[in-house]
C-alpha cells in the first residue's frame, strides 16, 4: 500500500496542533512498514512555516527523520501543468494530489479533505484514520 501524506499532517505532527493525532498516524504507518510518500515542496513549506516557532536544529532533525523514513516525490513540469489545468481551488492541494497520482497512491491523508472532492484517490483525514485504524 502507498499512502501519500499532505504537508498539513506533518505540520500538525511537528507542532502538535491536533493532540498527537497526526503524530500517532505517522508512527502507526511507520511501524507497519507502509510506503509513505510526500513531496519536496512539503519539506520547504514545513521548514518555512515552523522556522519562527521551532528551534532550527530541532526542525532540521525532524525533516531529516522524515527524509530518511518516507519516500520523496519530486514535483515536475507535468505535475505543475496538471495542477494549473485542474479544477482544484487551491494550487498547493492540486500539487499534492498530482504528486499522489504520480506514484499511484492508494490513499491520501490530509486535513483538507473538502479540497479534494474530485479526487480519484481515496481521501481521509488524520482524525478519521486514527478513529478507524488506530483507536480500535
């Protein structure tokens, strides 16, 4: 199984925005050796967003952990063009979606589920995943 993780899940896990739900989802997936994917833009956005609230060394170590445990999808010209041509309201969400399509993801975990209404890939929030697969 290939699972694509949206940037917001990593941000929630790193900044503990959701009472460890996102962090527990990532830990659960890693423990089961699920193939986890994210894109290069996520690394950039995570670093940019957290640089004012988290010590640089801590965020660098967190990002290195992600890079070592998860698979990187590089954004290319086709992904950008598909995102421009798509019906997605949010360009960044379109990028996330077409990265997931590039690797034939079985599932996208995002907390912006409403922004992926036309997705051909199953979409689930971290909370839904937690309730359905971890909490039980």
